[in-house]
């Protein structure tokens, strides 16, 4: 009997050891190893992103600049696709061949990227027409699911640089921000980038439970955690689409830029950079990569370079009115001052060229004929304000004014990557003329007085100078967006603020008179438009590498300025020849809304001009 | 309350009945949980559950249990052979009249209800075996009786394998527990366990590694011939360590030859100096073990078809398996159980099981539902309930004053233990995947009624003992 007792103990002991090992195994699975719980969540729970529609952009006249176009994708869940679907019909409807069909279905199921029970993109970027035809038969093809995403589209082909383009979000942003997921689209340039936060909207999410076939069974917790997407805010741009398109047309075959500003608000009416590109070419779609590459590789025309804000040029003679204002304000010159000009300006044995013109008895005539000697003299007077040997004091004074005029710094445009331009400082010249025995003097640098030399401006700054002249002493920071569909949106207060340049009103009258004469009878006569009083100034920016650049800036009408404009055309020669007529045509188009017969010849001449 | 019923109540084993009812209730709720395919608890209909087939079987099971308490206890011993005969006839009949489901004839189908004779055969064979072993002429270590014993067990197994239903057949291995209790020599069991582990290790590792390991063990075993065995034990331990270091570095032949060489020298030395008997015994064991190791490895590679190899790999070498293929069921079951955590997701809230991620979850993988919804606490609870039940069965077996009752109790013990251990272990990837239901809990009416009968008969037999 003793042996029997031993045996039942052994049996029971063996049984309990076995059960204990089960308990240990269960504890390992359920308590210590957390990977199983995570895997369960991954298999059963699906977070579906609901994409918001991006805000639209309108022009100042409520014309659509940017809208959203749906693109269709067909997603498939391999395990749900029935073997006996009508492949022939399927392929005919989608206009694909059978090889594509089998190739698109044949994924690497062993890799982690694909699973037979989770959806993958079977066919992307399907034409809406093809898709709508296919959709009628969708119920016959189990396992295929349509998916829609919006892409940016444009009902015109203008303003590519201003609007900017979209692209897939890059790795850096993905790591920095939790807002974006891989594959999301984000504004890469232009307004799309600047106003990304407003335009983007909020993504929504839906949590669904999937069964073993990957089918949606129910929403999690009755949708308590779900959120709807919030559409992005619509934006109202300051651009005038018609003017923008017209300017782009005029700039065909040329390199350069046009910017027009409404002086009373700082709103940019048009911002053209040529050569440009059609924003539709960079639409997210199958042909985008090719178009992007072509534009990117065009190293001669550099269509991606926004010449309106990312290029800087010597302003040429359009700087003369600004210099005059500063000189008057500082009292180093006066409007009726007479400066003789013999066709050149002489300093010691050096002769600086001017051109043939009637005697410059005062500043008005000097501006009318753009006399170089007059302004060499004026800039020297200003720089030598504390004596010939302390030019840095005079230059600093000048620079303080230029800073108020918005030169040598970013103006604060609501567009990314605005170039500062360049205003040479005493420190700059100290370095440039680094000679302990002979320091630099006003005569070294006086070419800045006629807008040459080291001084460089962006076209935006030039247009803003025109606006300052139009406003007689102040400007509003130029901007591209004036409002939003989102009622809580307020444009930045800096765009509502008057920026005074520190010039008394009385000094403007003679300068503006000079500009009036320049257009009426002087160098800018080709900008003249009947019925509109345009005040402007030509510039010819010397270019040591080739033909001079043609510059013109103006505003109109004289007494109640509606438009201030700067036109810069590279390698177009004398400022009065190309830039001035373009400005005239733009002003007429904006103010009258059309090109009158009188200007048709000018228009034809400009359109025919090819400088590329 | 009548005097009679009062007497019965006092003498029944209350713990067994409580545990039995608890397990039955858990089973009923788990089946209800797997039947609910909707994730929202609101769609869970209590009326639908109450009218379901499972509830009907639940009722039948409880009725059978209480019927056993009423039926005269003498019936079972007296009619044991008749019941055994009916069991065999039903097994033969199902091969002809049974419904063909997935290529197997395991079920009788009538009026929409199905009946599994293999389950009934478990009860019938238990009664048969108990009746045979309780005969006064029987002694387990007699060769003729041993053969008869195996005959009684193998007859139903033979018919079950014809269905074919390997899972049910394997559960009949539980009669080895009865046989052991009846006095079968322990050494057979030790050898069987030894061979079993050699087999498993040979399927996991190359035979040469297994043989090297066995040689190290044999070297250690030789030490029992010496008064001071420490030297030999430390020598074998050192050589084992040495072999292991070599093996990890990929050199197996050198340690194999060294270990074998030292084993042979030690063996001959021990043989001449002491006794040959022990040396021979260890030698034979080693030779058979090596033979088994080599032949099982060879059979695995050359006889087994890929899908059969997969079965083994799922259990022993899961890293070799395709997670989307052969490993899928076990993997999904493990994920479901693992996702339950300590406390579980709550009744009817198990997403993995609700959404049909786990195949066969109402039968073979019922533990995945339990694990996911009730967590570790639930699994632990069920294991404890089973343990209490098994302990009570042994208590009843040992206090019985009839060997028939003792052996019948051990047969019941064997079935309950083996089935619960394999089934729960299988769901956790701890045991090979064998289609065996979890007693009381898995879906399946016949199994439920048969285990109820088993417990019912046992409790009644135990009650009768007290009255005597």
C-alpha cells in the first residue's frame, strides 16, 4: 500500500508541475511580454485619416486663383479580391492592360510593407472620367476601394511664383512636427508655404475595427474618438489676376520682373517674374516629375528664380528722385540749385560721362533728362556733409534714410525668402578700399548717387519706392494676402501700419514735377498714356557682362495714386525703350481696364520683343 | 426536504460538484462570447443565447450529471462491458453511417444534432478498463493481462484512427496513468520519458548534438558505481561544458569524439573493476537513444511530408515557420491571449476573438477567448479550478474501497488532465496543435455530456462508498 500512495503522489505532482508550466507560460504571454498586446492592436485597429480640403485662394476681384481637384486612387485588399472577377471588363474600364493588372496586384507579401489583408494602392492618379465610368461597376469588383485626394489646380496659367507649389512633406518636417505624416502634401514655396498653417486645415481621424479579412466591422467606442476634418481657410489675395496675366504676357520673351502696388494699402497688384512657368505644370500628378526636372535644369532662363524678390539689381537712375528727397531733407541741396553739365562730370583729371541734354537749371530739369553730373554733385554734397575727410558720417546719414525707404533689408513681404538687396556701409568701403594711407572719399563712391556701383535693390523695393513717392512720404509694407474666409483671420498689423520715411511733404513737389516731366517730355516718354497722368523715372542699369538693364518706376494718377509700379527688364538696354512702355501699358490696363487703340502699337512692339 | 435527499446532500463531494458546475458555467459563457460576432455589447442578445444549441447541450449535460447521482451505482460496474461494447459498436458504425466532414467520419448527424462516438468511447473504455483491472485475477505486471489491458484500450483507438481523428486517439494515452497506478513498473515510464525527450530534442537539434548530450549524461550516471562519485560527476560536467563551448562555435565532431572516448574508457574501467550490469544498462539506453535520435531525425527529413514537418516546427521550431502560413493559428491565438494582459478586456470585449482573428476559437482555441477577455486572472482561475477538480478526483480514487472506482477515477483523471493540458498548452504555443477539446469549456455537446457523466458517475460511486 505504501507504494500506491507514492504513485498517486507522483501522478498528482506530475499533473501540478504540468499545470504550473502552463501558468508560467500564460504569465509570460499576458503579463511580461507586451509585444502581443501591441500586435493585437495593430491587427484589429485601423486609424483612417480623413483629409481636409485645402483652403482656396481668390484674387482681389474674387476670381479663383487656386482650387482643389480630386484625384482618384483605387486601393485593393488582396485577401478580399475574388478569383473570378471579370478581369477583361475591369481592365477595359480602367483602360489598363492585363500585364499592368497582374503586375499591380503582385506585391511582395513577405515584406513588411504589404499585407494581404491591408489595403494598398492598386492604381493611382486615375482620370475622373475613367473613374466615374469604373465606379458604376465597382460593386462587381470586391476588394477594390476608391479613395479620393485633392490636388491643387489652377483655372489660369499665371502667378506660378507667387502661388508656389505643393509637394510631399520631407523628412525634416516629419521629425520636427507631429502634424504631418509620410505622404502628406505641404506647401513648398510661395503663398502655399507662407500660409500653410491657414490653408492646411485639420485632418480628421476615424478609428475602425477590422475583422480577419481586413473589413471594417465597427467604429471604435461608437466613434467617440473620431474627429471630422476641418477645411483649410480660404484666402483672398491682393493680386489682380487680369493684370498679372497681362504683365506675364508682356514679359514673354524677356528676363525680368514687374511689381505693381496699390500705394494706399501696400497691396501687391501683380508680381511677375519672367521667364515663368504654368502652375498647372507642377500640379501633383503623373507628369509632374518630368515637368519639374525640365524647369529645374533650365540653367539659362532659370524659371524657378523669382526675379521679383529673389534677384537684386543696381537700380540705375530711378534712384535719383530718392537721392534728391534725402538731399533736400538734409539741406545739402535745394530744388532750384543749378549745376552745370558739360556732358561729363569732372573730378580732378577724371571725367564721368553724362549725355546730351538742355542745361540743368534745377532739379526738375535734371530729373527730366536724368543728368548724371547733377546727382554726382548732389551725392557728394550729402556724403561730404561733415567734410571731405569724413565721408562715413555722410554715408551713414544716407543709409539711415535708405533703411527707412526699405532698402538693404527685407520689407516683410508675406512670401518666403525675400532677398534683402544691398546698401553699402562705411564698414563695407573700409574693407573694399583697405589702404591706411589713402582712405576712401565721396568721390570713390559717388556712382551710388546715380544708382550704380555697389547699391542693389530688388524689384519689390523699387516698386515700394514708387509707392513712397505716390504717398508722398510713407508706405504700407507690401503684402499678397488681404483677407480670409476665416473670419477670425486678421492680416498682420505690420501691413496696416504707415511707415514714414522721414522726408517732409514740401520736398516731394519738385521731385514729382521732375518725374512728371520725365514721362511727359523726357527719358520716359514712352510710358505716356493719354488721359492718365503718370509720374515716373527711367533707369539704365549698367551691366559689365552684357547689354544694360532697362528699368522704370512710376505711379499714377499723379494726384490720387492707384498704382505704383516698377519694371525691370534684363539686358534690354535704355530704360526708356522697354521698361517704360511696359509700365505705361500696365498702368493703363489697371486703371482703364483695357488697352486703348492709342497704345496698341506700343503693345505690339513689346509683345514682339524677344530678348531671350 | 425528505430524509433521503438530506442524506445524499451530506454524503456527496460538494467541492467536486461546485467546481464542476463552475467550469460548466464558464464554458457556457465562453461559448456565448465566441458566438457573439458583434463588437458592440448591445447586440448581445440574452434570449438568443438562451435558445441556442449550446444552452440545450448545457442543460442536457447538467441533467446527465444529476441523473448519474440518482441511478444506482452498481449499474456501472455491472454494465461496464456492455457499455464498452456499445462504445465499440458506435465507433464501427460511424465509419459507415457517419457524416463526412472534411474527409473524416467522426460524427453521427440526426435532426440537426451531432454526436461524436469517440467522446462516448472515452467513457466506455474507462468503464471497461476499470472493470478489467478490478477483476481479482488481474495483476498489471503479468504479460497476458498487460496484453489484454492494451487490447481493451487499443480497440477503440484503432477505430478512431480509421475515422481518422488523431486528436481523440492521442487522449487515450491517458490510460498509461491508470496502468501506472495499477502497478506498471516505473522503469518503463522513465525509459518512455527519456525516449520522448530524446525524440523532441532530435527534432529540434541535429542528432550528433543529442548523442553528445546523452554521452555526457551517461558519464555522470556511471558515477553511481563509485563510493565517491564527485570526481566523475565533475569530470562529466566539465566535459559537458567543454562540449557546449565547442558546439556554440560550430565544432561538434571534436567534443563528440572526446566525450565518446572518455565515456568508453570509463565504461570499460567501471565494467572490469565493478559490475557490468549497470554499464550494460546505460550502454543499451545510450544505443537505443542514439538510434531513436538518428532515425527520428532521418524520418523527419525523409518520411514526413512538408505539411507534417510544419506541424512539428510550429511546436518546436516556430522560427522556421511562415507566420502567415502554418504558424498563423497559433500566432493569432498567442496574440489574442497576450493582448488580454492581467485583467483581460472584459466579457464580450475581446476584439481579436470577436473579429474572428483566431481560427477554431470555440473548440480547439477556446482559451484564446478566455485569455483575451478574462486575462491572466481568467486563465489562472480556470487552471486552478481544473487542479482542484483533479485533486478531488485523486482523493476520491484513493479513498474508494473498490478498485473499480479507483481505476475509473484515474481514467477520468487521465482524460481531464491530458486534454486540459494539451488544449491550453496548444493555444499558448506550448504544446503541438492537436485537435483536442478543453473539457467543460470547448464547444461540443458530446464532450460536455460525456465529461458530465464521468464526474457524475464518480461522485455517485464516491457517495456509495460512504454509505457502506
